[in-house]
């Protein structure tokens, strides 16, 4: 696992050796459009990709499974039969489901590390980090609808602030039957080649 803004520094040469044919800036660039702008944090734990200018989002079937299940009834069993919205009005609202985009990632290590020392107790260290992080987060999103979180990386040797934009009106658009979307179950999720239609549209 690696951070996208460290792509040039850590991974680009290896990726090009293995056949990457597009510029690395086309994958991740801070101040211009790149593939990063189409990648979504779906529901707080999965990824998704925007595949249309209308916000159509593609993710894994198992990532949308709970939402598909929540809309299913005995008479309308979308898990068994699948579901396809024919119009915008047929899209099914998913209460509590979110889709978040990373706006930017800032290295805030130099705001935190100098304030720490070896004489601090663990509680004092955590309190200091929390106080600084809260201040940085608040300042970063002031006057916007964005959210910010400071997170430790590399066992607390680096700190990055992730500024994101979260959409809360996420709707189920389409899903294949579970016999296709969940074929092979979790074991197949980690095997290649895969023999499953593990996708859902939101």
C-alpha cells in the first residue's frame, strides 16, 4: 500500500518498467485533473469509480451488498433477482450511505513532530497530537463543506491531513443477481482469474 502523492517518488520507475504507458501525472496530480478525481471512498470502507458525467459510480457487489439487502423484500428480492433502475426516478435512495472524494492530501509532519518529545507520557503525546490535528483540520476546511482528518503514517513518523468532500445522496442504480455478483463468495475475491460479476452501480 502506498500514498498516491508519493507515486513519483516511490513507484513510478517500477510501474514504467512493468509497462505503464501513461504519464504518472495522469494517475495523480494535485492541482490538475487525473485518475485520482474519479476514485471514490464508498461507504467508508470500499472503493468505487465514477464512470459518467452524471455521477454514476461502479463498485463491488459485496461493497453494496448491505444496501441491496436493505431494499429487498420477499416480493422484491433484489439480492436474488438483481435490480436495474430504468429512469432516475427508479433509483433507490440508500440512507446513511456516502461517497467521498479526496480533495487534497497535505503533509503536516512538521506541524506535529517538533511539538513531541521523549519525556512525554503516551497520554500527553496523544493529547498534543490531537490538539494540533484539530486546529489544522478546522483551519483547512473553514468556509467550505469539506472534511479534514489528520492521520499518522509509517508508525507515527509522518502525519498527513486528508481533505475530502462527501456526498450523502447515494442511490442504488443497478445490481446483478447474487448468483452472479457474489459467485465464489469471499474466497474468490482474492483469487485470479476471477469468475464472478462482482459489481454494482450507484
